[in-house]
């Protein structure tokens, strides 16, 4: 018989191919062996996903620096880990897109303009951006990584331990890890709007806290350096956020539809 993966010859008593390591499948697919395959792949004790997930909590420096230095079997590689984060994000959109959009819009409304006229003009545009953000969430995830890589490289410019490509690995692991956690909490809290609101409000804090923890262990920072690096990281992130916000505002004010909405809202308020 031949291996269905690498096509090398196999003995009939083999359970795994000695060349490529693939499991030899002899039976037709049933729900029972589908479930067994899922459990074996994701929930067994030796599974690299579970090891990666747990150790990114306990000792992130071992997972990240290990991969950079050549440990490629013990833990899941950052691309595969990021793929799981994207998949979980896709499931979140399937089950909770409407709830998340309403939650974000409510937050924007609470923090929005004071006047009813301004709110009436701005909120339709905000809703449109929020819907687009969730619709293309995975693209947003992908686009976020390069920004985080550049920020972390700038913050640690005086430490030559890792180059730019290695900072990409660092941020891919960290961002994926927190995305998996946050999206899982969103799914688990979908039954209760109050719990969902709390998760939403604490998610950004969670991202920042994990990055601080991860960088402290990865670079063996003392508390003084940790505070200074964290403040620098947040300052750069804030500057980029302001630039992004200003860019969106400029774009909105160049749209005739938006200007018409502001005019109509002011006229309605005046009447």
C-alpha cells in the first residue's frame, strides 16, 4: 500500500507513515472518527495548540524566543496560531455581528457629540464605519500587525536582541493570543448584555496588560524600564490613533452626503 500524502510505500501493519509522519487512514469517514480526529488534534495532552496557549500565559519568553531560536516542534508556529485567531474571529462574526455592532454604536453614542444635530449627522457615518470594521475584521487584524511591529521595534530601539522580522514573530504571537482570549470571552458572554459590555470595556486593557507582561519577560525589564517603555508604546499608539481618526474625519467631511446630513440635522434642530 502507499501513503496517501507522500505516496511512499508502506507496510500493511503501519499506523503512521515513516517518511512524512501522516496517520494511515483505512476506514471511511464517520461522525465518530471525525470527532475523534478533532479531539486528538485540538484537545489531547500532547497537542501543540494547548501547549502554546498555556505557555504563552506562563512563560511567553520561552515560546517566542524558542521559535525564533529554532524550536519548531514543541509549540505551534505564529502563522498557524494567528490562523486560529482569525478563524475564531470569523465565528464571532457569524454568531454575534449584530450584537457587537449595536454595542459599539452604543459606546460611540455615549461618547459622541453633545448636540442632537451633531449626533444625528455623525452617527449614520459612524455606524457605516463600525459595520465595515466588523465586516472586514480579519483584514483589520492583518493590517494591525505591521503597525504593532514598527511600534515595538521603535520602543526597543536600544535593544538589539531581536531584529524587525523577529519583532513580527513577537507581535504575531502576542496579538493572536489576546485575540483568541477576547473573542472566546465575547462568545461566552453573548448570553448576557451586561457581561458583554464589561468584556468590551476591558478588552483593550487586557491587550495592553498582556503586552506589558510579555515584553517584561521577553526583555527581562526592570520596573523602571517597564514603565518608560510602556508609556512610550502607548504614546506612539495614541499618535497613530489620532492620525487615523483625523484621516477618517477629513474623509467624512469631504463627502457631500455627510455635509448634507449635518445641514439637514441643524435645520431640523432649528425648527
